[in-house]
C-alpha cells in the first residue's frame, strides 16, 4: 500500500463486526507513506487529534482479520505520531528492537526488545483486537519502565 490517507472521528471504528467473508491472506505486506488520523469527536476534530504517519512498514505473512493484523507480523517500521498539544514521537522497529524518541521520551532513543505474539492465537477479529490492545499496553509499560531506568542510571552516574 502506498499513499493511504484515513481520517476517523469516532470510536465506532473499533467495534468490529464479524465479516461475512473469510479473511484476506497476504504473503508479505509493505506500507509506504500512509497517514492515519484519529479525532475523538467529529464536532471538534482537532481537539485530542492523534496522527500516525507510517513512513515505511514491512510485515511477514498476514491473515487480515482486522485492518491492523499486519502489526502482529511486523518486521520493520519507521513511523511518527503527532499527539495533542504538539507532542511528537518517532518510532523505529527492526530486528526485534523498538526505538522511540520524541517530546514524550526525550532526544536519546529509548530502546526495548519486542516480540509480537503469535497471530494465530487470535481466532477472530474480536480476539485479535484484544491481543493487539494487550500487546500495545505491554509495549507502553516496557517503554515507560525503560525510560525511567535510563533516567535513574543517568542521574546515578
């Protein structure tokens, strides 16, 4: 996929309905120059807006139960998140390592090892969303803990 633009102004996007057709199977997924913008309200779309720019992403063999299925087989990623109040976070993932920099994490990268769960652990779209949320929560906790550890070690030395 190249040059994809998607703006969403409702949480209804995440209310997955059971599809009537079997999921799409891809041997390899490449995403270049994609922008996903999320606004919590259609009435005030810039308030709380989060914009995700995927400069480049590659994933392995993927069964698309949801539009985010490719995350479970991620091999490489370069992306930027624009957060409310002007915050920016840059993400890069390669060889099992996620590096994050930006206004929330500081200028030196916070790097954590990252292993995605087996995509086959989810049997339908609902289970996959739950797996992705659990994975995202674990990643966020690891990054915050690593940033805190790095900060403490810097202050000690």
